[in-house]
C-alpha cells in the first residue's frame, strides 16, 4: 500500500472499485484483483481510523489530567 495514500483517497478508490466490481461483464479474474485491492484499502482505512481514535483519546486524557 502506498504510504502517501490519504484516507480520503482510499475511500474514493474503494468507491471506484465497487462500481467496477458491480459490472456484470467484468471477468472474474479482474473481479478478484479488484477485491484484493479493496481489501488492502479497507485495512488501510481501518488502521487510519484506529490511529485517529488513539490520538483523540490521548487528547481527551491529557485535557482531563489538566482539569
């Protein structure tokens, strides 16, 4: 996965892939390639969300410590 990929770019690409996979004329070999790419993108997005949640929790914990 491209380390310079943003969450927004990953979501956009996932939307493109869904549209492509829904095409009934797409050969199964290409469907499988797109599903593989989509799986990697979903994992990337999950990791980005996990990191974001961790940062929010740190901010909230630091703020409550200062009260």
